[in-house]
C-alpha cells in the first residue's frame, strides 16, 4: 500500500477513507465507527472473547478505539488544540492543519514510545482491569504473546493509568460535612515475612493493629493506609512511611471533609480526630460489631488486596506497592453496586481505564531505578 494522505476528513474519528485504504478491515471499522458515532457509551467489546475478536491483530481498530475514548469529540492537536486535521492511514497518525504537527493516539499516554502493537496493549488492559485478582506477567506473556519482561512493564504502565493520581492525589474530599454514612480509615502492614520479625515488634504490631498479620507474605514490609467512603463506595489506598499520628491525621485532613463521620480502630495515632470530625472508635477486642461503628468495609478491601498479592503476584517490592494498591482500588471502585442498574460491565471498566491513560508516563528507568538502561521493548 502506498503512503496515502487523507484529506478533508470531517467525521469525528477515522474516516470512510480509511476503510477504502484498508479494505480488509472495512466491515469492522464501519461497525466501530457507527457505534461510536451513535453516542453510545457501550461501544466496543464486552467480554474477553469479544475483545480478542475485536482487537486481535488489528492495529486500525485498536487505534480507532483509543482515539474514540480519548477524543470523544474527534481528534484534537495536542499542540494547538485544533480539530482540523488530515489522517495518514498508513501510519495511523493525524496531521494538524493549523500548525502542521503530526500526532498519534498514543501520544502523551502510557502507550507512547512502546513498540508493542496497540492491539496487544488493548488485550493486556482488558485482562488486568477485569480479572478480579489481577493477572500475572506470565499470563499476559502467554496470552498476548509478548516476552514476560515486556508483559511486566506493560502491567506496571497500565497500573499507572488505573491510579487516579500520584499518591492520594488532588481528588474531591470524601465524606459529608453533615456526618453522612461515614468514612472508614485503617492501615495495614504488608509483607516483611512477619514471622521473621523481632518478637517485640511482632507483639507491638499485632496488639496495636488488632489484626492477624499474614506470616508468609514474601514482600518487603510496607504500610498502606486506606479510606473507604460508605456513601460513594470509594476506596483510596496509599503507601505511607509510618503510622505516626502526624502522618495519619494529615492524610485524613487532606482527604476527608471536616465534620464527616470517621471510623477508626483504637490506635493512638487517631486520637484527637474528634476536633474536626465525628470520630467513632472501633474496639477490636470486642467480638461483636457495635452497630455502624466498624471498619469492615476497608478490612474487606484489605483482604482482597492481600489475596491478590499472595495469589497472583509472587514477589512485590515495596517500591512498586503503590501501583498494586492503585490496581486493586480501581477494580474495587468500579465494581458497581448491588442493584442491577448500577452494575458496571467489563466493557465499561475497560473504557474507563483507557480514558485515564492520557497524561501518564512511566519510563523503564523510573520503574526499575536503572537510569540509562534501555527499555525492554
Ligand atoms: Zn496543531
């Protein structure tokens, strides 16, 4: 096929001209374009099998899908924001008519600079967002047909997109200033092969946290703090350096509205929260749950998180733990409600994470701390 520059493309997405250029994909492109132009939020695949049929080996469909999600109103030049463009179908890039800049759908996303074809990326994204306990790089390598090292890197980049921001980020605060159903706050210790810890430390940890610490986690020791808004059914989880009062309360002040009802355990680090919040303390020594005063929601999240770490990911360094917390929080926050109406489908979860890929980068050097080493793919 000769290099062909597409001119005069007015539709939002890839044009009919692309279909002419790539007659073998004609049917699929037409269907995808039609669905997306209908304004339906449910375009694209809705199961793993459909995703394989939809994207497998088809860079045009994968590019179009990403473009549709990131530019719902049509491709837009990242330099001058013009929507006037022509499409170079052979290279799957757009050329801005205002400033002349060429841009791809991958530009400025976690996919930028990756030689892994976009259709393989799509399948990897599908798998990690929709597998309840995560998916290992070995599974991705086998199913998507990339090397295990590439798969490992791909998964970390996708986790970067699943995270809403660095750390707890600048998101709207949780809770209700008039109390509301409340926010459960808790921290958990991950890893460090608990049974190898010094005895005093072990006793202190177990007593202070009032929780059973897994003895066999093969993970560098780290602490994760979590907050669960019962009304929004939203969890935020972040690796913290220690469980000191200042650390815990600064995080709460930053993320929970004044006046909110806050549930914690009896750890001294939470003392004094009642100045700005309605603070209820859970007594873990009591065997019954005292009405609404409990932290079972966030504890449920911890058990999912640890199940994922134990079952799917063999060895997690503390350095990477935040991304695993982001991964589990994303799935937890996008699991849908109990009612049929607010259930979130696999396809919706997939499109949601694709909408978050923009503006996030993660280089191999950042990931490994090995500056100067070339990326594996
Ligand atoms: Zn431009």
